[in-house]
C-alpha cells in the first residue's frame, strides 16, 4: 500500500506559480540533500488472540470488514497470531474485536511510535544542536538529542541518544553513514533485561495499554484489579499464570522463566534472520 506521506504539493505550487527562481533553486538543493522518500507499506503489529470459541465465525466476520486476502492467522501450539496487511484494515479489525469482546493483545502501530536510536562515532566536541540540525536537514524530525554520559565516571562519550517524532521515514535512519564528515553508526539502544509483564492480564511480552484480555488479579488470579482484591493476608496467593501459590509477578514463577527463555529464543531468531538478510544484500547483483 502506498505510504502515508503525501507529496509536498504546497511547496511545488509556490515554486511554479510565482516563478521565484531563487526559491526553486533552494528547493532543488534541499531535494538533492534529502534522498527521495521511499514509499513504505506500514505493517501493522500482530494481534495475539486467546480463547477463540469459533474461529470459522471470526474468519467470516473478518472477511466482511476487510478486503480479500487482507488478514492471515498463524496458529501454533502456544499462540494464535492474527496478521493484518494494512493499517486501515487493522483499525477496523481492532474495533470489531473490541465490540465482539474477544480476548487479545496487540502493540502500538509503528508509524505512531517515537523512535529512540543511538548515534555512535561523533567527536565529543559535537554539540547536540549540531546533530539535531543535521538530522532535520535530512528530513528527520528530531524531538530530543542528548549526549550519553558514562554512568560511573560522568565522562562524556562519543554517543548520542536521538529521539525522533513518529514517522514512516524513521526506519531509514539506520542507513545513515556520515554526519559532518565523521563516520557514524546508528544503532538501537540496548534493550532492558527484564521481560515485560502486563498489569492487566499478567501475561508476558506486552503491556496493559494494548491489552484486551480478561483482567486477572496479580494476587489471587481473580477477575478484578488488585486494588479491589479481597484476599486476606493469611491466605495463599494464586498465580494467574501457573496457578502456583505465589503472586503472578514473582520472578521465580515457572511462567516467568519460560517467558525469559522465549525472549532469548526470539532474539536469537531475529539476529539470524537479520544476518540472512545482510547476506542476501551482499549476494544480489546491482540493479
Ligand atoms: Zn495483558
Ligand atoms: Zn484478587
Ligand atoms: Zn506462577
């Protein structure tokens, strides 16, 4: 599907209409500096579903609200994953699932997410404003640029955190190779070590913001928020994940261990597929 970015009509009109050559020239230069915006198809995040009573009926309903071939289920022994092709269909499907009270969780749409990256390789004399200006000139929308300081020594490092406003162009920032004649590497910041746990359903790998699963109490596994919990102090806790006699957020829970293992496995797979993609790029001939 065509990307969300519309061509900058207003700018074109200005340069044509008044015949302002200076302005046209300036625009040409900017055009040269800013590489042509690729049209992205923004892939919506997957929707993980639970306890589907009748999948045939769900498929039938989804066919009615989306176009042919717009969705696909990937079912394994541990999860039911629903993938939607376009953001528009994704929004329709989410609405339907909410109204029909399905249990599911999903994630933020990528084009609505701000992006944080680390820019490595700039001399410590570089000011955050300089990097910010450079990125703006290349068509990015930096929200905040800050220098990374060593947590113990307090020494300034040749690293910057860059926060970009949400936008389809953000993904190209990893291809940035130089800033002000200095070679740079753009990387993802280190991910936190802990697995995320949802405060609504107590499941792992997602947060409560996009969770529409049943509420489970962290103390007694009941269908209520922990603030409404009536479990007495002297009665044993019940884990919503493994039914053991501990609160659902106990790190020693077998479900927590399993979630940690899964995350490691996923990361390994992601690294393998990334390496494979790089190899394909190297092998494929120049167009
Ligand atoms: Zn949840
Ligand atoms: Zn409770
Ligand atoms: Zn447990």
